[in-house]
C-alpha cells in the first residue's frame, strides 16, 4: 500500500475513534491490515445454505471451514496459504465499545477450531491458514454468513466483510436462482462498485428430462439481465458431483487464477471504493449521532416560546410529508408489487410430482380408445374420466393456493401496509385474489394431437402452470 493511502486510512480511523464510531473504526483497521498484506480477497456471499462453505472447502481440497457456523460478531472468516493453523481474535470486555476494547489473539490447532468456536460468542474474526497452492502468497478467500431475507441482503452489503472484498462471488442454490433476494443483493453490490460473479451451485440437482440444461441456463442469465444486473460472469457448478457433464469447475479455478493474476489492479480499485464507502458510513453515523443534540440546542436557544412554535412547525412538516407520501404511494406501491409478485409467481412450483402423477392418470383416460367395463361402458368410462379429472383438479387447485395465491396475498398485504394504503376495496380485492381452476379449463388444455406418454404429461403440466401464471400475472394488479 502506498504511504499516502495508509495515512488517509489512519487519519479516518482516528477521527472515527475520536467521535466514538467504533464499528467503522474496526473496519478501517481491518482494511488497513488487509491492504498491507497485499493479498487479493475473494469473498463468497449468498443465501443461507447455498453451499458457500462447501465450495470453499472443495476449492481448498480440505474441509478447513468448520461444519457448524462460527458465532462471530464481525463474521469475518478468512482462509489464506501458510502453515496449518487458525488464529482467533476475540474482543475482551464490552462488545458495545468494540472499537476501543482490547483484543485477544489466540492460535488454535485446526482440528480444535470447531470446538473452540462453538464455545465462544465474542469472536471478531477467524483466520485460517493452510498450505494452498491455489492461493499462494497472492490471495485469500472470505466466507460470509448466509442471508435469508432482503433485510439481510442489505445488512450484509453494509455491515459485513464486504469492505475487505476485492471481488465478490455470489453463490446460489440451483433451485433458488430466480429469487428476489438474489436480485436485491446483486443490485446492492453495484453501490460498492466491486466486480460481481454469479455462481450457480448444486447443478447436480438438474434433471435433463424435465428441462434441457441450455434452457435452464439461458433462463437464469436472462432473469438477471431483465433486472438490469450485468455480472462480470456467471458460472454453473456442483461441489457434490465433480464429474457432472455441465460442471464448470475448471472455469471456476481458472477464474480464481485470473483474478489473482490481476490482483494489484483489483486491490487498488477496491481499496478506493471501500474507503469512500466507509467515509460515507462515518458521515451518516455522525449525522445520526448529532441530530438529537442539534435539536436540543436549537430549542434551548429559541427559549420556551421558540420551542413551542418549533414543535408546531415540525408537526406541520410531518403532516405535509405524510400527505406527500400518500400521494406517491400508489405509484411506488405498484412498482414494488410488480417487482415482488413477478419473482413470487416465477418461483412457485404449482405442479410438483404428486400433481403431475394425477395429471398423468387423467391424461391416460383421455387417450383415444380408453374404456372402462364391458356393459354400459360409455357411461362408466365417462364417470371414470370425470373422477380422474376432479382428483387432479382438486390437487392442482390446492397447489395453486398453497404455492402461489397464499404467498401473493401475503406479499400484497404487506406491501399495502408498508405504504400505508388502507382501503377496504383493496383489502377485499386481495382476499378475493385467487386463480380459479376449473375442470373445463384443465380439460380444454389437453391437445388432441398428443401422444399421451410421460413426456406429454410433463409438457402438459408445464403448459398449465405457465398459462395459470400468465393469467395471475395479468390479473394481480388490476
Ligand atoms: N446437492 C448438492 N448439495 C450441496 C452442494 N454444495 C453444498 N451442498 C449441501 O448444501 C448444504 C449447505 O452447504 P453449506 O456449504 O453449509 O452452505 P453455506 O452457504 O455455507 O451455508 P451457511 O453458511 O449456513 O449460509 C450442505 O448440506 C451441503 O452438503 C452441491 O453442489 N450439491
Ligand atoms: Mg457456511
């Protein structure tokens, strides 16, 4: 690190400490240390249980990360190349004044790390070292805690180890690629301006007979594009099945190699971004800290009368803001709903295996020549077809309610609440929301030219799911 940058960092850290902003001061200290090490940091972020730790362990060729989560306050777990061992940093005393508190650094043998971590609640960071040719003296990997709500996604972006990351690999579960939280996080990453790679993990869950891999892949790529997210790259891997035909493990290794190769340039850029970000964070902290004091001083200076009129003024401003918000609410609400419901509808699996089985039963009865009984066969056959259709319809309707409508109603109600829209009409519309599924509609979707094999059942299921979703999507906001 250049001396000038070091000075800038130290100066900023001093003013944070003087002001009492411990959290930012700690991050600045970590940033200075990281910059000094000259290592390029590759951070693995993503949804809870997306396979971040498993991926890191596979890349290292050894289960270095403990299988149970490490309870840390700063959640900083790094892996670098070196003699086997771990260094655990604990905060002594009160966590609230962490910036000023004393730190205890302890070396722990790797095989005792898990036990050691489970017992500790005040761990600030864990640094694991092991001889790793992949990283050499050039890089380190950062494991981050899983996120499982859009709030977490914001939090991770602002509060966790991202100030240290030079590059972010965002890991997703094969089955949860098109979920809102992924988009939220990826968007948030743009604020940091650090390179983002999307890693779709667990592709061993793919079933080629249900969907060609190429279709899955382009769907996933398209989804991010349509959300205005242009990652630096997108890879499809599995940590479970190395020999899987679509596994891009080699590409992942090559990517890490290439990133480390360009390390200097990446570090330079990200250090600049991080300092700016932390500077903004400190400014926001100061603002929030000083606000009550400012108000108190103003009231004091103005005397009692002044305070009273100031209160009136504030009340008036609050009312005005409220009115303004109410006026803007419908637009904002519509935009937000469109975004939220699109993901919900997209992700709902309304034709799981049980439903497809019932559809198959029914479709078999629609095969030309299908017949039940010998005497009065026509009536018996018709009754059997109707019975199968009804069994299928009932199950499908239940799936639609449980997988789609219920979630939609929840999202709509929450959004309405968030925007303070209280209208009986809207509430009734939300309650009434639901895609009616009639037997006639299901019967009409059957193609006369069908072969009625299991392939057709799959196509048919996909078709009714798509139709129903398209109907729901066009109805949801009207
Ligand atoms: N089928 C399959 N399972 C995987 C794969 N990778 C990881 N898993 C499993 O997914 C589960 C979660 O993996 P973790 O590595 O703990 O996920 P994580 O993202 O670190 O989870 P958190 O740290 O809790 O957020 C484990 O049971 C893994 O064995 C994969 O490629 N395929
Ligand atoms: Mg993990």
